[in-house]
């Protein structure tokens, strides 16, 4: 699953980001409250990255800078998949 994060601080080998993680609660997957996470990244892959940019995160690793529209789409399609899995009781 790909999550999104908003960059709050850029460090040498990690980004401090606000991330809305996924959790399983009462047999259903859902987004949880935003939390601050350290996300690994390779600086050479993000030469123009700035504080307040959005990133795609996979396995706690920054994959790509995202536009606001891409953030909306990632959340939209992730939610569709979560809904489908919840509807068949996948997490029970």
C-alpha cells in the first residue's frame, strides 16, 4: 500500500513527515490520525524537494513527490481497495 506524507523537515537521510497511517480496528482497515514519522529517502532522487511538499511512501521509504491532485487520487483509490477488503471481511 502506498501512503502519502507531507514533508515537515528535511534531514540528511530521512524526512520528517505528517502521515495518516492505516490500522486495523475491530476487523476493519481504516486511516488513523495523522502522526509524525521518519521516512527514509535518497536525496539524489529528490533534488528539488521542499518542506510542505507531498510524497508517496511505500514500506517507510519515499518513492515520489506528489502534487495535491495525486495525493487526493492515492487516497481515493486506496480507500476503494480498503472498502472492498472490508466488505468481504478480509481483516476479521
